[in-house]
C-alpha cells in the first residue's frame, strides 16, 4: 500500500478485500453527505457506476461515512478506515476527518481506477490522525497571476495529500490581486500587470469568495496575505496619496535584486486609514482565524518605524476577531501571544524564533532550503531560484519539523508549509513541476508520525504516485532520486 502521507497505523487483512460494483451505494451521516458526494464525484467518472449517496440508511454492500464512534485519538482531523468484504466503513469525529479518509481510500484504489477497472480495495484497518494542525501550501499569485480555475486545480492537487491550509500571497511589488472596494485602483491598477509585463489580473471579491468556498469544501482554510510594509510597490503605484511626495511610482514588472525596495510610509496617517480599510474587507472575506501580514524584508523601513507601524496595524486585525501570522521578521515587533511566526530562514538555529517559542508563540516552519518549492531541484530545472540551494525531493523530505529548529520544541510548532513563489513561474505547468513530488513530501512531514519517517519507504510509496499524477495530468518532476515505474 502506497499511502502518502503515511498513516499512523495500517493492518492488512487479505481476506477483507472489497470490490466496488454497479450496485455499491454510499451511506453518509447527515453532516457527512457533502463528503459522500465528494467521494461519489471522484469515483463516478472513472467507474461509470451510479454510486448513489443516501442519508444515513443502512446499505447492503456499501461505503459508510459515520460521524462519531471513532477511536478518540483521531481528534478533529483523523479517521478510522475499515475495509472488509461487505463494507467500507469510515469513522471520524468531524467531516474533515472523513474527508481525509476519502483521500486515503482514493489512494488505495488500484491505479486502473483513475481510468479503467476493476475497483478492488484491499482489506485494511487504518487508524490515522495528523501530527501537526497546520499543513500548508502557499501560492504566490502576485508575481505571476493565476486564475481562479488554476488555483482550484492546485487546491484539488494538494487536498489529496491532506493539506489543510492554502496561504495565498495576494500582494507584492508586482501585483495586487484582490479587489478592495474602498480602494478600487489597487486591483484595477495594481493588478494590471505582472513579472515580465502582460495583463496580470486580480480576483473580484465574488471570485475570491468562490475560491475560499472551494477550498473549504475540501477542508482547506485559506489564509490571505497582504504583505506590508515592504513589498508594496503595486499599492504605492495605484494611489499617489500613499506616497510621501504624492507621486505614484511606476508599476514594477521586474524581479530585481532590489528585493524589499518599497515601503508604505509609516509616518503618513493615510497609510493607516488605507490598511484599516483593506483589513476590514479582507477580514470580512475570511472565515479562517488568521490574516497574514507578510512583514518580511522591510529593508526600506527603519527599525523604530517598523515597530511603530506594526503597533498600529496589529490592533486592526485583532479588532476584527482575527489572529496575525507573519514571516518571522514580525518577531521584531511587540506581539500578542496568539501571533504566529512563519520561519523561512536557512539555518537550523534562530534565536528570535526560539525566544518567541519560549514566550508562547507558535511557529510555522517553511525553511527555505527545505520547504521552498520555488528552489530548483538541480541545475537542470528550467524555472525557479537557487538562492537557498537546490532542493531535490529527498532534501525536502529529510528533516524533522519537531526538532528542526534548536530550542523550538515540537509543542511550539503549529505545523509546516511549502511556499511556491512565482517570480519565475508563469504557467500552471510550472506549478505542477515545482510542487510535485515535493508537496507530498512536506505534506507527509506535517501529517505522519515521525516513527514512519524513512526515505527508502517514502521514495517507494511516492514512486507509485507518479502514474496517478500522469493520469490526473500533473506534469511532475521525474526526480532521479525516485525509481518511478
Ligand atoms: C523570500 C522573499 C520573497 C521571495 C522569495 C523567493 C520571503 C518570505 N520573502 O521569501 O519575496 O519571493 O524569497 O524565494
């Protein structure tokens, strides 16, 4: 069995194989009907079977989605999956757990099930739940814009690996990608281009809501990022009044070595009116608990300015009932304990981050030399950067989030996240290439118990996913570290 991420425990029962047939039905607890529908939607096109979803009715030979009655260890996100000759039974405490069970079930079907038959599932008893609460993927839609359909496609890809957070990097120097009704030029001007020029794009609030709902239906929470005070050229270019001299700089379509060149003006009062408006609209679009403020590489802001800026902006998030997350530079400011720092450094010791963990802050780990999906695999990778080194899939997989940063204990680690920055990524096929097979590696670090960690075994399981990705049209990187079939 080639389940990724590896489950907590799997017991095989060779006598218990279950075959999905034309008469198989799916019976779901009332609150689990949407998950039952999702399962049916995955299975129907390939099997051609009807697979009716019934509400909580006993079915003769069928697939059962039950809420409650699971081993207490499964918590909110885990599940039990029992496959026997007569039935497939999934049990969880919450629908999100059943959704995770469905992802496992999907991987247990023979590959033929992505385009043929027969549809036999191996007899198993699986108990499974995540190691970390936050298992994220970040997509930079600012440097290059990705359409709603393209982001949905990525959501579908990552959902299969039990990722539960999609962090959208919505603003940067090269583009502002979310409609803000009180400051409309942000999107219409700031979103009108991208790296290399071209038309860029932005999400209307309705489109953005649609993305959030699409993710939520897959138990993925969207964390929106408005990157401030640096990385703000697109905003400054949209509104002259945000600039000290009242003159808007030109739109920026480069990549440039001048990272961090732009900054909101921390001494201008309009800066704070602007951000209060933006964050009000963003909070209203966000069912999740976090708003991401970026806060990285504010090289054009002095230390006291940076601190005073955040002192003014942090309450704007809090008063809307949201918590703040920022890249780890945010720790330079005075923060509420609920603030989360996202570590993107390249060393395995970081004093400010360790001190923050000791003060009670939770940390999301995105070490750039392990988890950055925009790093090349090797010198032949056609897109990407190499400033944090080459990251082949064994490197992406080969670290323990629970002990990676010195003096950051596992209890302080909220989870892991794989950022995909898009300076060099102009097409969905580039997302495929950079995310696969590394996203499954980071997903496994976030989900699976450390006791399952084993590069050989992971590489073997991963290899079996290659043909599945092919069947799904994912143009993945055939890393030489993996013996693809
Ligand atoms: C850095 C920088 C981003 C770049 C990225 C490229 C962070 C947090 N800030 O990561 O603006 O896009 O590297 O790898």
